[in-house]
């Protein structure tokens, strides 16, 4: 059984601020947060949140973190080591998470009391996790997804936040941004964007929970826009990596990134007309795109792919360079391609479709520039003009 | 006397296409282009244009290029060597400009017959050039400025395109973008944006003149937006270089670039309400910002400045690193600061104002992150909300 944390905030003080027992209204219930996931980014998210729950009266101090249990080479359980050392020794070594982070290997137990659920797992696990916890969470729970990627089904693309919302019957926001986990872990300045659907109050609560001096969070009313930014940027990072591998220089790289941003915006707006242009100026948009195209594993593997003239497959390079991690950009490019083909939009998105065709070996790496040179001008796009 | 080029296009053919003598209307007059300036970017611009005038019937083949005459170490005149070798041996060695580029050291002679004037000189020379040629150009001439920078006068900032327009009494478009001259010279793919004021036909003519397979040009009706992008990005590049020198990582750099883009947009819209958000998604906006913050001399000197803890001045680093070239970012930051102070906007633009205060030694290089962390959120900005 995972331990728990006593609340350090004085309830009486909280009641006095919130409108206490004296005037007949009960003190507002404190929110309980659980982080579902404990990888690199999940651990950093828990650290950020845990430093804020200590400071904010409206939250319980304790932050529960569901850990997919593993046995370490020492024979110990990962969750036990996290609770003993206060460090995720496997996925974020050297960083103290905060004593109020409690690792819990039991998923159902970890989520049952929380009214704020933070989902941060590889995207292919989310459907299974939802099936396991449906009916076992609080009915008033609010969710936020930090997960990048989407599921493409016959009926169309399904965003992870929609999957969570539909399967669990709860509202789901998203948080995306230029967020290399290890840099935030050592408290280097960065920004993030919360996307919310309706309630600005809920968005504000998530901002409170994540925002800290070195992590500047803003909220925008555009779940799909924010989430698609986080997902699609990985496809552009493949394109940017190809340009690096071809040694085309900074002009070309900047042009490819811009065309990529343009296709991200157009694709998002064609799928969800509510998506706002302004979202692409937020951290989740242009800033995350820049970070991902400067560093990042998608860029890196694509660079190696181009240097090898496309003769070694992405699968092979992934296995060699990423120690078992998968390249999100390659699978997202495939998913995007399927949507484009299904809807007859392939010609409108030369960069997205070319990235996929390069990934599967149908086109050579040099095609990334040749095809992008044929970016549709507004006169060719006709009725879809407003999306570009 | 500079030589001249015979027109290779058959006038009769042109007349037949354009509606010729047979039906009573004279053939439309062919446009004559002069490039005012012959530095690195000016020479590349002449090369681009010269390859297009050969192909387009509506232009005279010859492209005249005004050369600020210099005597080379060999004792020869620069303009004579350009006309003999077809290369600007001093500012763009190794690149053939096209036989139809004619270097002309006589400014008045170079401009007198042209109805399309391309201005591409250091910005501090433009006022003097205008004074020399006013009244000596064609009344129907159209101008385009490739010049970055602005003049701040008592009555407010004056863009170079406005200076040209006002002093010469002619219309002036601008062309800006992610355009490292040497990369375009070797025909690597890039993009650019033409900003125009009223006439879409004129904009199309400039696009025709510059656009080529490896140089993709689009036009937007937003002269001030396009021109301010080209000017202000140098201030952001200083900020990005400081982050590089402080070794803050890619998250922070992306955040600073995003905040910079946001301030570019807000500053432009506050000065010129006609400026469009969409302009910042064009090559002149996000792409030029990326190129300039990845490479570029502003970034490079600012990195060195931060590495030295601000102990060696920009003047000193400039002299050492730039062989006599001046850092546009430092002077633009000062000009922007004066506008902000004069209008009481300093607090709305923490990044812009901090860059200037770091440049003059009033704040340490680390302030770039500390002050940017205090980016005004929309709730603080109040009535100016729509600009951010």
C-alpha cells in the first residue's frame, strides 16, 4: 500500500479565507490531484504540481502518481524506490520530486479519490487505461492530457482528449508547449499552453496547478488547436531533420518549418473549424515547433535517415538510436496521410504527404524540398483559402 | 560609361502576344529594372531578377545595378570588374550574376530610365540617396525596398519604404524573408514575402520579377507588417543569442523567440493598426525570425556578449567579429526603446526593453530570462489585449 501525505495547510486558515463555518457555508473541498503516468515528462509534471499544491490552499498537498510497476536491476520495485528516495531513479534520475509525491503502482487506487486527473502516458496505452478505470473515478473529476499523438479510426481522427472525455465521461483539457522534460526538471525557463473547451474556471485551476516562476502557463479556449499542435509538430520535425541531413542550410530549414506550421494550421482548421489562428502563436504552436526542430529525436533520426540517402529504414535507425523509444513523427505522418487520402486533401498538403512518402521509402529524402517548392499558392487552393 | 544589353526577346513576338500594332494599340512598354545597391544581398537580388527578365517578355533583359564605386587592391574599379567578369568579386565572389546585369557607378544615370527601382543598401544611406535622385527618376516609377531598419525621428518611427515614398513621391513595396544571401546565391530553396499597399497588380509584377523555382515569393497587402518583421527580428535575435551564451537550452530559446514574435506583432499593430496577424506566419515573419535566431551576426555577437558576462561591449565585439559591419539589432533595439519610452509602453514590452538595457550595460545578460518571465498576461494588458 502506498503511503500518504498529511496536509500541511491549516484547514481553519483555508476556511477563513474561503468563507468558513462561521457564516454557515462549509469550506470548499480541496482538490486532489493524481498523475497517471511516471515516465520522464510525467515525473517532471508531478514535480511541478507537487511544488504548487504545497503552496495553494485549494489543493491537498499530496500528489499521487500512478507508476507502471517495474522491477529494477537491484531487485527493488520502482514505486518503492520512488517513495523511499523521492526520485524516479529510472526515468528522471537526480531530481527530487517533492516529498508529497506518492508513487502508487495500483492504477484504480491511484485515481479513485482524485478530482483532478493528469494523463501523461505513451498515447497507445490510453485506450487500455481508460477501459481499466471507467466507472472507478469520481463523477466530478476533471482531466488534462499531456499526451501527444492521435488515433486514426475509420470514422476519422480521434484526439486523445476526446478519447478520455468519451470513454470516461468527463471533461478533458490539454497542456502542450515547448517542453523538453529534462530542461524543465532543472528549472530552466519555459512556457506551456493549456487548451480548454468551455469552462475558463477549470482552465484557471490547471494553470494554477502547473504555473511556476520558470514555467509560464497560459490558457486558450481551443482544445483541438492546442492538441493538434503538439501532435503535428513531430511530422514537421521529420521534415526539418531531413533538411539538416541534406545540409541545405538555415534558410531552407526555416522555410520548411514555416510551410510545416502553415500545414499544421490548415489541417487543424479543416478538421475542426473552431481552431483559432492565434493558438499557433502560443507556446504549443511556434515555440514547441522550434524546440522540436532544433533538438528532439524525430529531427535527429530524420537527419541520420537523409545522411544515409534513405537506405537505412526509420525502424532500423530508431532501434539503433533511441533505445526502444518509438518515433512519434513517423507514425503521426502515417495517420495524417490516411486522413488526407481519405478526404482527398493530399495535394493541399505537400509537406505532410511527402514526409510520409519519404518515411516509407516511396520518395527519396531530397523530395522534401522539391515537393515543398510546390506549396499551393492561394490561387490554387480555391475555396480552402481561409485555412492557409 | 557603363555598357548596355540588347534585348533578346523579339519585340514583334511580344507585340503579337500583348495585342500588337495590327489592332491599333501600341505594344505595352517593357519595364526597366534598376537595382540600387550592390552589396551581398543586392548582388543576389540582381542575379535573381536578371534570370527572370531574360524569360519574361514584359521586362527589358538588362538589369542595371548601381555600384558605389571602389578601387580594388588590384587598382581596378569594382564596377569595371563586375562588367568584365560578371561577378561581384568583392561582395559575392564566385557567383555569376548573369550577363544582362550591368554595373553602373553613376547613380543618376543608373536610375533615370528605370520604372522599377529596387533599393537594397545599408539603411543609413537611404536618406542621402533619395536626396540625390529626387526629380531625376521617372514619374511613373515603382519602388521596392529590401532594406531592414527604421529611422526614429521626433515625430515617431519612419519606415524605409515610407522614406522612399515620401522623398521620391512614388509608391514603394517591400520584400523581406528568411533570406541569407549566400544560401540563395547557391540556389538553395527559400521563401520571401512582398508587402504591398494598394495595387495587387504591382505586387504581382514584383513577385514575377523575384520568384524562381528555388525562391518562392508570396505577396500580402501589409507593407508595414512585412517591413517591421524584417526590422524587429534583429532585436529578437539579440535575445536568442544571449540565451545561447547563457546555455539555457532549446526550451528557453524557443520561449524567448516566441515572446519576441509576440512583441513584434504587438508593437507593429500598436504603431500601425492595419497590420495583419497573418503576416507573421509568412516568410518575413516566423521563418525569417527562425533563420536569424539560428545563424546570423546579431545572434552570434550576443552569444559572445553573454559568454563574457557583458564585460566586453557590443562595440568591441562587433569590431572584433564583424570586420566593420554594424549590428543592426543593437541600433534597432535602441530605436524601439525610444518609441516605447516616448509612448509609455515600456512595461508592455519586457523583451524589447530588456534587450536594449542589456546592450547598454544597464542590466546583466541574465536579465533576458528574468524579465521575460514577467511577460504581461492578458489580464495585465487591459485595453491593449487585442494586440498581443
